[in-house]
């Protein structure tokens, strides 16, 4: 399994890249937020030779606007991975299944040469998801042994801890297999 992390404005722009194959950087949220460290965190990952992914924290409503905002604010390089972060918002709301699915499809339409994956936690996947649509792959959060999320579905990425930061593994045989899958 390959090791990686995900970062947002809460983490340093000079995060440790030793032993990593990939990084996901928070890019946007809703229709108005852009991670102020997006450029620096992206540069750090690229300079280290990592596969870079970007994620958008999805809010209910205005799905086309959110998808357009996400791709407009996210760097575009062949081989980058795009992800939708589907979880409960700070105000307790949650985008519906159909909204999540429409967002993924719209991003795939806007960036047809990029893989688009769904990030969600185990609880949401098992209790809220009714379509099992994850675009090009599932990125599941379940804080257990790395690479052993407690779900029956196929997954590509597993976030297994947030201590001291979000750590992930990817289910690929090699870094070159991940790069080939991502289209880089």
C-alpha cells in the first residue's frame, strides 16, 4: 500500500513528505472559500514528486455553481485527482445523495481527463449513501488499521487516522500504478 496525507489550511505548507506517494490538498468549500495555503501546499507536493489530489467540501444546493467554482480555483495538471468531501457541514446540513452524485458527474464533465473520487466516512457510506456512486473511486475514512476499512465496497484510498494529521493509504501495487490510474 502507498502512503499519503491530506492537508488543509489547518496544516503547514511545509508538511513532511518523507515516505509519501500522494497528498490531497483542500482546495475549496461551498461557493466562496478557497484554502489560503492551496498554492504553497500544492507546490510542496509537486516539488516532492507526489501524486497530487484536490478536494472540495460539498455543501447542499447550487451543485453546478460549486462544481464550476471548484474546477476554476483548482490547479489543473494531468494526473491530478479530484475529490468531493461529502460529510456533515458546520451548520449540521448534509448534501443529499442526488446532490453528491450530480456534483461528481458535473466535475467529471468539466475535467474529463481527471479521476474524480468520493471522500466520506464509514458512517455516511453505510447509513446515508443510497446510490453507492463514488465516481472513479471511493476514499473512505475509518479510523482503524491502515488498509482495513470496515466496509464491503471496493475503495481506492483509506484515511485511517487524524493523529497528528490525516494519514491515508492507497490500494495500488506501486506508485507507478497510482500514476497510471490517475492519468499522469
